[in-house]
């Protein structure tokens, strides 16, 4: 079971993309204590996010448990674009979680609250065939 907290260290603007289109979201919180990216279902349906046919049990801040479907989405933020996983449940507010940070090679600077790269943008850095 994964816990969904509400302690946010940073905020950003992001674009969420799927098979049907794109949606820009401003003021999205970035919370490294939350594993998945959390998005309202209406945003995921609007952009055509791909269902992973999986559900994760999430413990919300108040202690209640929800079973949230998981989706693949493309997120663009801070000059980077990548695929990540998102969970949706009733009453969800947009949050970019720890998986987003890892997928994007970013971390939240604990002193400034700003995002900093942890690795090069590309997946094949120094790759030789």
C-alpha cells in the first residue's frame, strides 16, 4: 500500500499528453513523499491516457484507503518530456510524485524548493553501438 501525503516541496507548470490530446496544468505540486503522479480522472480521460489495467491501493492523508487505476501518460515539465505512471481517484488533486522525479532525472532541492537535474536529459548518454 502506498501513502498519498500532502506535503509539497515545489510547484510547477506541466503538460499532460495522451492519445487524444494535451492539457496544460499550472501550479501542480511536486511531492517526493507521494510515489505516483496523481491526476483527476477527467484530465486523464480528456487527454486519452492509456490504462495499464492495474490498480494500486493508496492510503490518503486522512488514513482512508482507495483503489486507484493506473495510467501511462506523457508529461512535459522543466524542459523535459517523458512517460510516467499516474493514479486517479475521486477528489484527486494534481501532484507529480517520486516516480515522476525519477523518470525525469530531477530532484527537489530541500533548501530552495527548486527542481534540479540528477542526470543528463537523454537515456542513451555515452551510449556506443
